[in-house]
C-alpha cells in the first residue's frame, strides 16, 4: 500500500526520530520507534505495569496512543522539510483483548493530499496465540509548518 | 443529559473506583477520578513531562485515554453488580491544542442499552485562555460479566 | 452551543439553500432544509419507501446522509462568501431503531477553525414514543474555495 | 483478508440477497449487489442525478450508505441461519472526490466475534483516472436474532 510513496525530504527518518524522541509520553510508556520507511512506521511497546489496565492487559489508551503516533509519523515521513503533523482525528476499534508481552502498531498512509493525509493503522499484540491484530484505526492527519526553532 | 439515569447498583461508585485503581496506566500518568455520578464521570490529569508530546502540550494519547476511560466508567456506573465494561470503539477529534496545566475529561452516557452503551465525552484543558474544550469523543461501550474473583 | 457564532457572510442562508437545492440525493429522498441559523442547521425527511431498509425503518444511510449534510451546512453558514465545505470524515453511532414518520437531523458547529470545522449532529426520529435520538454523529468539515461559476 | 472465513449458513448468499432486495433505499439509488462471498461483499451504484451532490459528483451519503451496507452484508454472510445484522456504528473518511460513472463498495470482515463483527470497507469510483479509492470506512456490526416471519 505504501510502497509507491516517494518522500519529499530525504532526511525524513531523522525528522521522525527527532520528533518521537521529544515525546515524554512515549518515553514514559517504554515505546520504541522500530521502523521508519516512506509512508509506513512501526512503533512497539513491551508490556509493563505502566501500560496496564485492570486485568493486566495493555490499556486501550496505549493501543490508541501508539496507533495514532504510527499513523502521524507515517504521514510526516512523506512531507517536505519544515513540516509537522497534527492528528485531526482518529477512530479505533478494539477487536481482541490486548493481552501479551509486546504491542506493535503499524501506520500506513492511504492517501497523502497537500494538507490532509489519510491513514490506517493496525495494532497487534504478541501473546499466547502468536501475533494477533487487537486494534484497527483510521485517522486524518494535517500538515502544518514547523514552528521556528 | 445524564441526570435521568438511575444506577442499577447502589455501590456503583466503589465499583468504578476499584476498577480505576487497578489501572497501571492511570497511575503512571497521574490521573485522578474526580467525579462518579450515575452516567457521568470526570477524570483529571495534571500536566507533567510524562504526558507530553514534542511541544510540551498534553499528548493526544492522553486526551484519548482519559476521554475513553471517562466514558467507560460513566457506562459502568449504570450497570448491575457483577458487570464490567469493554470499550468497543471510540473516535476522537482534536479541536484545539491541549496546552495547559490540567486536562479534564467528562464522560456522559447518551443511551444505555442492555449490552451496548453509547457515550459522548468532552476533554477540556485549563490553560492561558481559561477552560477550553480540546477534544471531543464518541464511543461504544459493551457490558460483559466480570470474571470470577 | 452555536448561539455565539457570528456569520462571516450576511447572505449565509441563501448560500446554504442554493447548495442544498443542487443536491440530487436530497431531492430524491424528499429532504427539506428546515432551519439555517449561524452554526446550526436542521434537515428533515418524511418516511417513504424510498428511504427504507428491510424492516420498514429509515435506512441508516439516510441517517448518515442528512446527519452529515446538517453538519456540513452548519459549517458553511459561518464561512466567508466564496467558500464551500467538504466533509473530511464523519462517524455515526446508531443508538435506537430509526422507526417513525419523520427523521430530523440537527447539525451544530463545535469549533470553527480557519480551515477545519468540527461538528456534532443528532438525528432524531418522530415515532410511537415521541421524539427520540436515533443517531449521533461527529464530523470534520473543511473550507475550500468555491469553484468559479 | 476474508479468504479464511467459513460461512455458518450454506445459504448465506440467498439470505444476503433477500435482505438487500427489501431495502427501498438501495432500489431508489440504483444499487446492485455484485458479489457475495464469505466475509466479502461488493455493492455498485451507477451515477445518476439521484445520487448526486451540488457539483455532479456522487453524494457522500451514497458513499457512506453502500460502504456501510457492504460491510453489514459481509458480516451477515458469516452468521448462522436466523441471524440479522445491525450497524452499531461506522466511520468514513472521504479521501478523493467521488467523481465518475460508477461507485463500488467492497466490505470485508476483519474479525467476527459471536455478537460483534468488525469490518473495513473501501469505496472506489470509476472515473477519468481509472479506479480510485474515494472513501475508506471502519464499522462495528452486531448480530441479532431475525424477527419471526
């Protein structure tokens, strides 16, 4: 789906990694930026008490947060230098319990317009039954100018 | 909107508080369960580096997480003893930057069916301009039997 | 919610009515533009075989269509002359059967940015139990320049 | 995605076709049920004035309606005899103008639970640039008992 995308900024990976590195929430939940390719980003979080809900599964808020982020950074990977991405909105369906040792979100750009970028994301959990998709997302991202440094 | 709701379980508040207290994520981000009334729940998070994104605002993942939780617990407040709530899905629109010292999510039940409960949530931020809504959510919650202790 | 809005175009009502009048789908389903005030639009559809699903209720597609349209025109009512509105995305929850003689969608602007406008809509049905909300929606609208005539 | 699904009712296709045939809205907009396989349904609508918006494109309400329906019937194709499907909620992103001669919605089941079924749908338009996806949807469907005849 994302294979046809040509990044507008050859330094897209360092732009994405720099932004991710400044997100306190990602650090607090132990998230890692695993893959950054044009139009496709993968983010992982190992299980810990910090990311749990009341039954010891991953909290849905973590599924949403890394799902959203994987889509936002997939969008950013395609944008010209000096751009940032805001999430306009996202929607998530929780289709299986997020029970396991590792949570992995794959964000894909579906359509990159000049201002708005449509994305879909799958969040999978590595658990007793192998790798299973536990959350599916759809989102709108928006390009904005990066604030001056 | 929620004023007409009659809780099926007189101990609804302690059920909600016990579940909230077991969520590692809520503890990790410093969330507090402020209000628990029938069909209406308020959750707050003070700003900290833990809940930040790259510009020092609240991370959208936190807006989503406490928004979702406030709706889920609003649903749980109306259910009979022995029930739990799963989030089937939610959708969030980010309508202003979540920039300020405190984030507050108000979850309201719109319609409580036997199995599915429809909810709407507003997430507000206390910032330089006073209190402003920064995120609006709509969600489907599902009643399930609580697992045996 | 919409009472504070000041329209940028004093002729907002005629702009909205002209656009609505050009929608073949609205004519085909018998939709009427009932109310056009700044940031708030109401659209109604009487029941007919044309708008039915398999049990003789209003089809969910009609709930979505007039819900979406009521929000889009609520957004358009606030925009400067020469603007049009596109729906970026919407989400609808069907919370009761849409069973009755009349369907009514009320679209409200929640937040009007320069480019994007956030809206919420309630769709109600007039049936045996009186007026009941059967669908709730949340949407993102986008301002674009109207094409030259 | 849907290839692994085994239908619970060998007569699934006639169940789906019978339900579709009773929808007045589908008849009114000229929709055809093109493909019914386990977990996958395709619905098409040729362009006409009936399905138009103000610029002569397909109305977004039609994109939503046939997208929703293709997912609902994809879900129904997997359910035991005596079942019906309700749409709990759906979300649609409009990612390109729906401009062309034919609109085609493909609904796929992503996860079929006992009560709830998660679906994704793509709506494409056949236009001057060939076949292009113009709408992407994500939805929750619910199994209910069919009412006695």
